[in-house]
């Protein structure tokens, strides 16, 4: 098996860090449901679901 290029290893590490500490949701529907509950319970008006390009799952974040 060929060695992984150094740049690719660094990119993978960066992507892994971007998901660190975030709740991952399996579907958009699940993530939006959690966001809706958090908006109602905690008053987080600008919270929304987004598809993560690093892990392929869904996270919650602030709308821009």
C-alpha cells in the first residue's frame, strides 16, 4: 500500500478537528428537529442544521 501524502494527512487531521466536540446527526430531519427544540427551550433564534463536508453528517450552527 502506498504512503499517504503529507498534505492529505494534514487535511484529514484538520477536518477531524472541525467536527470535534460537535453533535453529529444522521439526517437533516433529525438535526432540524433538535435545532427546533433548542430554539424553543433556549431562545436560540439563529440556530440551523448544515451538512458537514468533513464527516458527511449534520451539525447545528448559527445562520449567516
